[in-house]
C-alpha cells in the first residue's frame, strides 16, 4: 500500500470511465442517506477500497487522508468548508471519504 497508489488512482479516475462508473454504482446504494462517520468509513473499507485493490490501487484510509491533506496544503483540492474542524486535528477519515466520493462526480463533469 502507498500514497503513490492514491495519486495514481486520482490520475486514473479522470480517464477511466468504467472504473468511475463502478464506483458511482456502489455509491448509488447509499444516495439520499445521511451516513454517520462510522458508516462512511465502513463504506470505504468494505466497498470502495476492496474494489480499488482489485483494480491495482492498494491503499488505506490513512494513506488517502494523508494524500488529501497534502493536496489541501498545496491548495490543489477544494476542502469541504463545513468540515474544516475535522481537519484541524490531523485529518479525518470521514472527511477523506466525503472528498473521495465527491471526486467521483467532479471528474465525471469534466
């Protein structure tokens, strides 16, 4: 596992509509629901991360959070402003999950 795999995933998801659509399909099962932090982490750990590992992108939630924090520091990724407090304590898996899921839809609009 590595942060490099997270970076590679974000680079790939922009051009690989099949992978993006698989992930959006997983997310559709949860649309309209307000998930708790624990449910978001379970969604990531039990649904998204196994699919990504199968596709050659093996990384953990800690690595995803760390990569996103690096992007925030370099102002390369917009931050969910209503969740700023979560980040100040060293990062949040639920914030990472929210930004991860949101990125699926943002790249699809490009």
